[in-house]
C-alpha cells in the first residue's frame, strides 16, 4: 500500500496526504474518527491543516492505516517548519532598513559574508552572521556592549561597522587552539613579542598569534570596514582574553603601540566592565587607559633610555637608527614617538623611517 501513497509535499499540510490516503482506501472521515478514537471534528481539522498531528495521533494513524507514525510526524514537522519560514520571511522584509546600515559589499569583499542579491537575502545573511534571531537581539548584544578600543581621532564610528568587525573576530576566535589563560606566561611572552618589531607582518603575525595562544590569549587581525576607525580592542570572549586589531594600522609605530596597549588591558584582568574610549568615563576607567598607554610606551622604549636620547637632541637619521639598534627596536617606532611628542615635524625626511605595512587578505 505504501507504493500508492502520494509524493510528499513539504509545503502542504499533512491533512492533504491523509485525505488522499482515505480516498484510496475508500474510508470516510467519520470512520477514521471511530477507528482512531478521535472526534470527527478533530479529524476534519487535521485534514484542513488547522490542528497538528500529535505523537498520539500519529501512533493511532499507524495502527489504523498501517503507515508508520514517523511518516506522519515527518510530514507534520516539515509543514510546520514551512509555515514558520513563511512567517519568518515576512518578518525579514521588515528588517531591510536595518540591513542597509551595514557595509555589506565590503563585508563580502573581506570574506565575512557571501554575496546576496536582494535586501531580504542580506538581512537573513546578517542575522546568521551575528547569530541572532532579529535586530532586537543584535541591538542588545552589540549596541549595548561596553568595549575598550583604540580608534582614530575624529572618526565617524558607527555601531553597525564596529559590531560587524567585532563579530568577525568572534567567529575567527572560535576556531583558535588556545589553552587556559596564564598571566605570568603572557607577561613573559610579551618580551618575546617585542623582539619581533624589526620583522615584516608576514613573519611577525604568525609569531604573535602563537606566543599569545601559548599563554591562553586569542589574537586576531581583522580587516577594517568603512567608518570603523578602530585600531584595536581587548575583551573577554567565552572566558578567554581576545586581542583584535584592524588593518587601519598602516605604520609600524601605531601598530605596535596599539598591540601593547591592548596587551596591558589583558593583564589588568578587567573581565566585567570594559572602558569605551571616547565616551563618558569615570576616573577608574581613565586611570586604566593611562596605565595601558604608559605600559605600551615603556615596553617599546624604556623611559630611562628615552630621556637620555631626547636630552641629547640628535635626531638625524643615523642617530635614530643607532639608538633604535641599541635598544633592539625598529627605528620607525622611535621616529613615531619623536613625531607624536613633537620633537621634529612630520615634514622631516626622518619621518620616512616608519615602516608602512601593506596588508594582504591572507595575513
């Protein structure tokens, strides 16, 4: 008898198949009601797709019609899923304005998302990307988030761009092979990481990741998005410290200062409240940021060495190179600090000592 059953239509109610089966058997609805113990009204409502086929009903149909209960339950499940997707599709249409807030083409270019043709497809892809059911949940997770990040001055930061950038870091971090956080090991490995300042990104990025992972810290370098303005961020994600940097860092002095700034936030062990740079903040927040700045500055160029170098006031190219070599740091980092502290103007030829990174997608 199974061979005579109609082909399953996942978009049609199970009642259609049940009605066709009754017709094939020459059985009317009232007889089915009598044999299953269901009311005639219930049988009619099932056939018309109003009432669902429950597990008890499926077992009764199996006994009466000699068709396995899991067949009826599968039809019911497929139909209800179809209805849910239809309803979800209607809701997605209302999310189109939300989806337009994101730099979707650039997210596709950087491999965050796949290309989509319609606004609805983009909205659905964004929901899946963020792992949320609706924009309301996205808002609760990302727009309300307290973050500690370094960003460009005067940048037009937007929550959509920042949240998408952060989410990509989360996704990448989930596959990172990192053990339990070890504060002492991380502090030790930072000294090893400092030795990498004279290398190119293709060499030092894998080493940074490995040395961080060895201490239980996740490190991710994620391409920037339009309007991002974020250099770096540190936060605790899934009980692990995550340092994330963007590719806005075109010169090595900014890159390395940002890295050690965020590394200090790891050592500060601030798991609950994280400072949002540029927002209203209390004295404790400001103190932690200043502490991170001092740490980065000291890690790169010890204050004693810096004071002696600045006092001598010999800022010619060879002097900068010689001083940098003596403390085993890239001369571009020394130059960057000289420029920031206004010991020489950006128009000086020495400014070119800063290494300019040409980031590639594979980094």
